[in-house]
């Protein structure tokens, strides 16, 4: 019973912890904030198949045209192209050649491609890491003096990681651009978007295009039901300017569902087949954006959300925040003493307490810490004590956060627990550099600011009642 209350509280606190400011009205009423599309954009797949060399005998004399070009296309060039998110293009022989040692070092050290999960923990369907045999191939190529080969040897890669959704059915954006104030480092702002569709829909894919990557630190998309919409509109009306201040949560009340989140490095996410997040007509999307202002002048932001939709799915899913509510209620209970380099915080709970003894299926997880995070681990402990690794992030990097989807979803029965551990480093070496200056360590506590810390995760789940029937995961 206690566990049920704690979890309930966690979800509730997450949903409602809003220290919202008041003000006078200026609701803005433009209505060009959404666009329904039916285009079939660049179909992409995230797995299957493999490189031309996969499973085939070792190539002793790889060439650029014969092997490396395709390998770069498959693993690197979606970001490392002109105008891409990577700092330099690697999409031609001329561009790759002078970078080949840097490329080899980044790949052997597994800094690139930026896949953060330890693959010995579990297998992920959206894994975009580079398999060892391809790392070896690249390494052999560099050691052999990077032979060019003949363009006729080129075979395009079979599959490329999808940084875009295979299809975009709805594109919504903030009603107008917002410029965060210069006099505050952290600004939490919520923006309302009218859900434009008139029938029940399920969100099956999600991608964020932040308008200004210099200031958008993270972005969470909540969905408020029609019955709660008025409270959110009031919230917006009470605050001058576009949107309203919303530290900690979207405010508004009720229980807003989560549709997805973005932090640096988050690629497009296609939710597990047969599942989706329900949105009813009349709903409001609430974009909670945390702006972190470190550079002036501050440029405006107009962020865009792309969604893939289905009218029907086999089972409704939910994105459940997993966090110790005690840390959120009393920030001092999560203290990271200055100077210490291994500070663990752990939380565990039995999710089935929320389904009245039914099962909960976990399809994937994302973890969230800030700059002092060192490692993150999520594991399952079965009722009989047996353990299973769910997610391990051996080198936490704030700049690369994403959802790791399991190849084999994990079914939790009554008595099974999920454990989440965040390890923090608050030593002098671990301090972030702000405007060229390494910060001095000080005691750090739970909080939403970028110099505070957090330890939480988001689980993508579906639920069943005790009799096996699908339910809506604590739809309250
Ligand atoms: C999802 C986008 C993305 C992909 C895929 C990607 N990179 Fe990067 N890469 C970046 C970004 C952004 C940076 C700069 C920030 C950083 O270093 O984390 C970077 C930095 C680098 C650097 C310089 C920093 C370092 O760690 O050495 C190298 C070299 C590099 N990438 C090579 C590669 C290679 C080779 C691949 C493919 C095997 C690859 N990248 C795949 C986005 C990407």
C-alpha cells in the first residue's frame, strides 16, 4: 500500500509541481500553430539488415570506395554533413582524409557514434552503435594507409539510422517565437498548443526540432485532457507575454500525460509497434521548455514537434516518470557534498502496485541527470531475487540523452521491482565549464536549474489488469 502511495505521489508530484507566477492577461490567439500532413517522408529504418560486410569473412584490405564510404554513410553522415548537427562534415573522401586519425580515435573509444547505453546490459531495437567488426574494419583501413580504391567498388549501406521519423502526420509549433529574458540563467516556460484533430489519435512517433539549440536545454511535451484545458488556458491568461512560467511541471492541474521529451542528442523516436499514446479531441499540448541562457544577446526560439499518428493501436501506452518523490518534495534529501566523486542515489518501486496486481510491460527507458551525473543504471529485481539489467549508461553525458527501446520488452509481475541508480561526481575535476571558466565545487541539491541535479527516468509501459485484460496504466 505504501509503495502504491509513493508511486502515485511521484506521478502526481511530477504532474503538478508547478511554482507558477501570476501576472496579467495576454492570451495570444494566432492559429497557425499546427499543420496536418499526410506526406510519406523518407522512409527509414533503425535496425535490421547490416553492413555489406556483416557476417562475412574479414576484409583484409578495405578501401574507401569499397567499404569505408558506406560505413560512414551508415553511422556518421546523418550528423556529419554540411548543415548537420556534427561539428564538421565527413561525407566525402576529401573531408574524411585529414580527419581519419580523429575519426578512428572517436570510434575506438566509442565516443562516436554517440550511443550511450552499455550493450552488454540489454539489447536495444534503436541501437545505432557501431559493431566491433566495423570498428576493426575502419582501424585496418587507417593502418593500411587509407587506400582509396575504385568508385565502382561502392555499394550503398542497407540501412541507416533514422534521425527523422519515417512519416510525419502532424507538425505542431509554438504559436509565436519566444525570447527568454537575459537576466535569468534558467527560464522554465510553458506554451499551449491546441490539439487540432477531431478524432481519437495515438501518437506512435515523436521528434522535436528545437528552434534555438543555444538556449533550449530540454523540452517536454505534456498533453492535458479537454476537461483540464480551461485551467491551462487560465494559467496562460494570467501571465503576460506568450506562455507562462512553469518551473518543475506544466502547472494547470489534472494529470497531464507525457507524449515525449527532448534533450540534447535525442533522435526521432518511433514507439514500439502496436502501442501508442492516446490523445483525445479538445486536448491541449503543453510544451514545457527549459531555457538555459549563457550567451548574449539571446535569440528567439520557435520549437517544432513532429508526430506520427495512428487511429488505432493494439494497446495504449504511457510514459511514466520514475523518481523518488521525497527528493522532489524536500530538495535537501538529495545532497551532493562538494569534493566527493562517487555519490550514489537509488530509488526502487514495484510498478504493479498501480495495476492492482496486473502486469506492467516495460518497452524502454530514458534517464535524466544534469552535469554532475557520472553513471546511470536501471535494473529489475524479480520477486525471487533474480536480477536483470535494463539500462546502463557507463559515461553519463548531459549532451547525449535518449530513450533506449528494448528488443525484448520486460514483463513485470507483482513483487518485481525496478531499481534506478544515479552516481554523481561533485569533485573539482567534474565541474562544468561556464563561459570558459571551470566552476568551483559547492554542495548541490535536487532542483530543476542547470546547476542543480536530478535523478529520474521515464519508462515507456503498457499495463494489464490482474485478469490479463489491457488497461490504460493508471488512467486517473
Ligand atoms: C547523432 C549525431 C552524430 C552521429 C551519428 C555522429 N556524430 Fe560525431 N559528433 C556529433 C556532434 C554533435 C559532435 C560534437 C559534440 C561532441 O563531441 O559530443 C561530434 C563530434 C565528433 C568528433 C570530434 C570529437 C571527438 O569525440 O573526437 C569526431 C572525430 C566525430 N564526431 C566523428 C564521428 C564519426 C566517425 C561518426 C560515425 C562513426 C560520428 N561522429 C557519428 C554528432 C554525431
